[in-house]
C-alpha cells in the first residue's frame, strides 16, 4: 500500500514537474529576453550614450515623432565620424557602405509581433525614459534585449503607472494617471491590437 | 411608408422555394465534412495513444526551445529629410483611374503609396473619390506591368528602341497618334509642337492626333457643334439645378465625372442641413436600371429605340408651354400625363433645370440641347464656355484614321492609352491594319493591341508621373509622382519628347508650360518657383471661369425629326440592346484590378462577371432564368434578371472578356464590343441583336440574396412632403427598453456614426476605401459564389414596388458596434470584447474561429477567414506577390486563416487622431478623425464623431427625428445609426 502511494506520488510529482516546466517554457515562446546578437558593425552604446553622453534622440530621430524609433541612417553616423576616429576599421565599414551604396544590415534586437501596435512617440512625449523598456543601454557594449516585451509586462507597467495625458478627452479633468487610465480605457484590447 | 414591401430580388418577391430554403439557413451551405463509416471505428490501441501522447509532448517541448528567426533592420544610408519611418507623408496629385482627373491625396509610408483619397482643395470634386480612383493604387503594384521596352517582342534598352523609332519616324510620312482623352493641357501643347516639327520635311512628316474612347460622347459633341457652333462637351452644373432629367445617362455612377456629379447632387439633396426648400428633384428615363436611375425620385424605363421619341415628346410639350408650334411626334410608350408633368416641372424651373443624356444617337442629343435651349439652361446649368475635357473621344475621326490606315495612306500608328483591338466594335480591321502598318504601343502591359505592335514603350503609372490636368476649363489639377518608377517604364510624354529630339525631360517641359500658361494667370505669387511649389503642394490651381453666355440654337429641328424617323435599321435585328459600364470595371482599362473585379455592382450585386440584364417580364415570356446562358449573335453570355430593366430590351456591360490584361482580369466575362454597331461614324451605345437560348446555365457570383433581413423595417423612407409636416413620425424609438446588462459608462469618448440614406447613392466608393485601408483580401469568383466575400462594409440594396420598375434604397452595412453586443456574449475565448469608448473590438490573436459570433450577429457583418488568403496560391491576387504586398497598410495586421474579422470603425485612424492630439497637447476636434468610408464618400453621407462633445456634428444629428437604429427592437444599442431616406417619390413604386 505504501509502495503504491509512493509510486503514485512519484508519478504525480514527475507529471507536475514536467508539466510546469512545459508551461513555463511554452510561455516563453517568442520571448527573446537576453537576445544579444553580433552586429555587422561593433557599435557600442556604452561609448556613445554612456561615455560621451550623446542624447538618444540625436540618433533615434523617429522616437518622438512616430511609431518607430528607428536605427540611424549612415549619414547620421558620419555627422561626427566624418571627423572622429576615421581610421577605425568599424567606422570604415560605414564609409564603405556609403561609397558602395550598400545599406548596413543590422540585426533587429527588440521585436514585437505584427499583431501588436506600439508607438514610440506617445511614450517618449509622456516622459518615459528609454531605459525603462530598453534597460541600461548606456552601459551596454553590445545591444541586448533586457526586458521580456510581453503583453503582461506592458500591462504590469501601465497598471503601476497609469497614463499621464488625457489629451483629446474633453471630459476627463483628473490629473491622476491611474484614474486617467481607467477613464480612457487604457487596457482595452484595441489600444494595441488591430 | 411602413406598408411598403421591400425585397432584395425577384426570388424573395415571389417567395421562390429555394430562396425560402436559403433564408432559413444561417450559413449558406453545409460544411463539407468528409468521413467514411469505417473511419469511425476506433482502431487505436493503448500503445498508439501513448505514442501520440509522447510525440506531441516532445514536439511541444521542442517547439518551446526554438528562437524566433533572425530579422534584419535595414535603415536608409542617407535618410531623405521628409521621411520618418512609420510616419505617413501625404502628397497632392491627380487621379489616373479615368479621364475625370479628380484631385487626390496620396498617402505614402516609407516611400510607397498605400492609399489615395480625394483632395478637398479641388473644389470641383468635393473631397471624395470613387471606387475606381481608390482602387487605382493597386494597379501601380500590378506585377503584370511590363518590365521595360520591347522591340518586336524582344526586350531591349531604351537607347536602342529610341534609335530605332527615331530612324523609322524621320520622314516616315503620315503618322497617326491614337490617344486616350488628354485632360493634360501640357501634353496637348507638346503634341501640337510635335505636329509642327520638321517643316522642312513637308509631305514626309505629318502627325495626326486622334482621340479614341470606347465609350465616347461623340454624338453630344457633334450636336453641340451643329446647334451652337462649339465642338465641346458642356460642363453640367448640377449644383445650380432644381430639376434634373437624365435620359440614359449614368452621371452618378460612370458618366463623364461621377465624383463631381455625386458631390453636387448630394449637396442639393442634403436634408440634414435644412435643405428642404430647394431639394433637387431627379427624374430618370432609361433602359437599364443604372445607379443614377435607382436614386431618382421618378424613373421611367424605355427601350433605347424610344429615346429620341421621348426627348422629342418632352420638347413638344415644352414648346406648347412656350407658345410655340410643336413638331410632328414620334411613337413612344410613356403616357402623355407623365410627359406633361415632366415638362411642367422643367418649365417651372426654367434656367434652373437640366436635361442630360449620354446617348450616342445624335437626334436624341439634338432634342436634348433644344430642350435645354428652350428652357434657358444654356449659359446657366449647361456651361459651354467652360467646357469639360473629360471625354474627348471622336468616333468619326477614328473611323477616318482607320480607313486611311486600311488604304495604306498611313506609315505608322502610335497607341497612347488606347486598346482598339480589344474595345473597338470591329477588332478584325485593327488586327489587319496592324499587320501592315508599323506601330508603337505605350501600354503598360502587353495588352490586346500592344501584343500586335512592333514596339512597346511602357508608360508610367499615374502615381509615377508628372503632369497637369484640366478636367474642366480653369480648374487645373497637378499630378506629381509619389514613388520612384517601379519598372523600367517611361512616361509617354517623355517618350514623345525623346522622339522629337527635345533636350530635357517632361518635368522641365511641364514647368516651362506652367510658367508660360498658368503663372501669368495669377497675381498671388511674384516668383514662379514659389508659385510652382505652392501649386504642386496644393495639387490644384483654379482661376476665375469665363463668363457663361447664352448661345442661340441653330439648325432646323424638323430635319432632325425626319432623321430620327429614318433610324429604323438600327433596331431591326430583333432584341434591342444597350451597352453600359459597370461601376467597378468601367470600360475595361482596369480589368486586372482584383478589387474592382470583386466589387459587387450596386444594382445587380453581381461581381466577377458581365451578363445580359433582362427584365422579369421578358424573362418570363422567353422562359429564361437567372444564370441561363443566351447567345447574342455569336457571343454567349449569362442572363441576370434585373428588376427595372425596360421590357423588350436587354443591357450588357462593356469592359469584360479581356484576354491580355493579366491573371486577375483575363477571361472574366465576355467581350461584347463586337455587338456594337457603327452608325453614321458613331459607335452606338445601343442597338439590336439576335437572341437565342444556349441551353445551359451558369452560376453568377451574386451577393444579392445573402444576409436576408427577413422583411423588417431595416430601411425607412419619408417623403419630402411628410417630412415638412409637424406631425411627421419620429423614426427613432426613443423609449427605453429593458435590458439584462448593466449600463456601461463611457468616461472618455463615445464614438458614434450616422449614415444618411438620403445621400447614400450606393456608389460603393466606401467599399473600396475600406478594402484599401483595412487590408481586406480578395477571394475570387468561386468563393464569392459561396458567399465568402470579405468586404467589411457592404451596400445592401432593397427594392420596393412593382418588379418592372421598382424603387431602390441603398444601405451601407458594416459592424454596428452594438452596446449590448450579441457577439461578445457568445465568444468562448473573449476574442471580441467591448472598449470603454464604445467600440466592439475584434482581437485576432485571441480568436480561435468558433464562428459563434457570426452566428449570433443580427446584422451579419462578420467575415470569417476561410483561407490564408495572403499565402495561398489559389488566391493569386495582390496579397500573394511581393509587389502587390506593397499596397498593404502597415498599421493593420493581415489576418490569418481561421479567425473572424469585421469593421473596426477604423480603430487605427481613431488611435492616430487621438495620438496626434496628445502629441500636440490639444483637445481632439470634431472632424479630426475621419474613417475610411466617411472620407471616401463623394456624397458625404457618413458622419463620424464623439457623442461626448455636445458641439460635434454627430451629437446634433443623433437628436434628429429621422435618426434610427437598424433592428432597434433587439435593443442591442448600436452606435451606428441611419437617417431615413427622404425623396420626392410617391409611395408604392414608380409611376
């Protein structure tokens, strides 16, 4: 009898262990947290954004204007690198790209699925720091996906912080971000999925 | 009003058993479930079960370990200053969909145009755009366009082909340039310059430009010349008319400038802006039930042979009223009282009435001009001083040119935008000519004519071209390219310049032309560059119109009557037939556009085909049923039983049966051009033909009998007289019905939309606007037959009254975004839920495809993705090619197989509008957000806005007595409402 109970317990615990592993694994499908690919040019955010304090928006020009922050075009690099470190082999790659008219094929690190709409500009204009979603970029030598970028992660942040601006809604007088979020239906599906 | 009985087709009116059977079924056909009895015996053992279990376990564990594939992000090398990835740029340009040349705004994302809309700056067109214009963008990404020039069928370089052509043209002798209608003044100037070239080569070089249009208005131009001394197509001023009589003229749908006419028409019939006193009365006399006729207050069907007689009868009646002696009458079937009442109404509004005819019978046009002249409309509503350039087709000149070619007096022929081998009544003559005359085609594809030409020099798409257009004198629209040419094509004008030996390109030529012609006509700008930049940016340049003069009518009318009497031969072949254009495919130029092919004709609701429209009485007499194939001369075509069709005459659409247009359009329908007769040098729009049964039946891809509304008062009508009465019944049931659901509180916005059925003319521009905006797939003829079309908005068409001449009401039907949505309560996975601002949201990534929601939807507006249209080779339309993909809106997801989709009330536009307001820090203003259907509507029947804003248009409109919800009794509380249709119709059908 005891033996039977032990066997049942062992089988149950194996099922529970494997099952929970499977579920947690399955929930990670498509989540690329920690992704840190080798890029065609060894660009370092640490040198630019960290050591030299170049503002994020200097290169990522779309971040306050539209949906995509954008990877800077080669001519933006050459604004400075026309003068600075022109002999570096990595800078030469940009120069060659420009001369040969061959665009640089960066590997995309932060990726959202097609069915989720995200707009950088509304977060940047609301005063969200880049680091809140992208991690301590200024200390990364190679770009890494720091946060999971899952829907749960988006929602958790919005639940905690709310929405700062009710602009466009004539009736909402409150200044409390959490109340604004409730009033404008910040967690509605079609805010991001359409 | 309420006693009117509405019906969608003859099957419903007569209670056809197959219709009743269909009506009972939720889904039009049973699901195909294939299994054999022995399959049901479970043969799997416990071991098999464990094996399968283990496999799926391991499989899912493996799947969990995979990473997403590597994706590249490739930025610009040097980013153009005006481009921000993900932000749309809008450019003003001119539409190339037809010769109406509407002003457009093209939306480009990251350098590629994805949508075109009407340009509100172009005062002529009112800011809307028709279905053809909006679908025109898809033709840009048509991968059947030629990749470069061809010389004798071989691919060559532009230098090589230019050399050859220049050598051939130099001193060649007489060259015919067969062009489409040229609304571009600069192009006409260029051709004139080309004609005058090489005066030293006298006799050896002669260029004759001839304009060819398959559906020309030759008779109208000739009549104008005969009676007023000016060879023009007048500009008709619908907005200044109080009564309009259309005589076989589909001016709201396909004729001359439909967007302009629809805009003017609706302005004069907009009751919601208290336009009750000068409501435009519309009478239509026609053969086939056209879109225009279906909107008329009074409609009378006639055979095409009676056209001239009817026009003469109206003229005679008016002459009586004017105290003049009338002409001898011709026999016709309309009763005298109707003619009298029409004449009296026209007479009452002398100078503010309008009679338009699209007839190719010159006698009819003569009578119509005489009517307008007698009524004093010349110089008021019929403007001969600022003529329309939108159809310059000259049949007589084409016939002469063809004869010259046949007799060997022509050395070469150049086809610019013309394809006579397909569209001419006598294609074999053209084929014979092309065998002996050396020819160049500027077609963008190897069409019927180009495939027989010596050289093919493919033209750009309109959205790749620089040009100007002057659709109506003094209204100039500029065309600018919105994308770099996708192919190695070259703009036709550029080719002409090359062959002329002009240094420089067409852009420079155009600029110089604008400097000499347009710049001098204005005083606002001192420098030409500033003027040019401003004009290109605005897209329009309008100067004050010439003063309208009254022209006195010349010529003897009794001669015309004699002429009309002698036209018996035209109708001798048995069945009378009239030729018309369908709303989508028109004259067949855009036949390879799958959006237009799949657009159901608003009147017949048939897509992907042309057919012979037969009146119900005629069909009964001849024992014809829907889809029965008949033989017209040697052409076999299916029959569509069309209520409202004149008895004793059939109507067939041109533009179908293309053989060399591309995979979407080849072999769709049949080419009926060969049935048209050339009469006195004019290609007739009506004639006669022998008709016999072919003895087989096909199934048309008809959307007519789907989604039956079970005889409830879905559409409501009120006459103008009743509306004025204080006792006029309130159409909205305002009393509160009991509901199980909690009242939802909308704190932020409360979106709402209203459609005014008075102004909806059924033109279907919204259907294509929605398709372009929302990445709606094309499913093809076979799937439409299974009622699986994917359009998010459909135009429901209801008839009421007698079958031989019913009244028609159109009702755009899209998701009603019910407050108590029946779809939401049945979704097991919460894939369709309500938003706080009142939208019924469909979340595709959550949907598992149970289709319970579609089952429970009272409006039947949900669409199920039966196939992966974007990746399935059976649906080889635009979504499956790299080029065709470029038209997709990147802000909207392309839905996968097995999910439900439906109108989202353009939530992406709502979000975009809110975001713009947020970035600018201001409140959202009424009208800032325009939905795709609302924006595209040429007659501005759709209004969208926020009910939380008491000053918004929609807040005021929702208080109106005419406002109602469809199926109000269900208490699903939709946020989309309708306005009952106001007309001057008598109840119970047309007289």
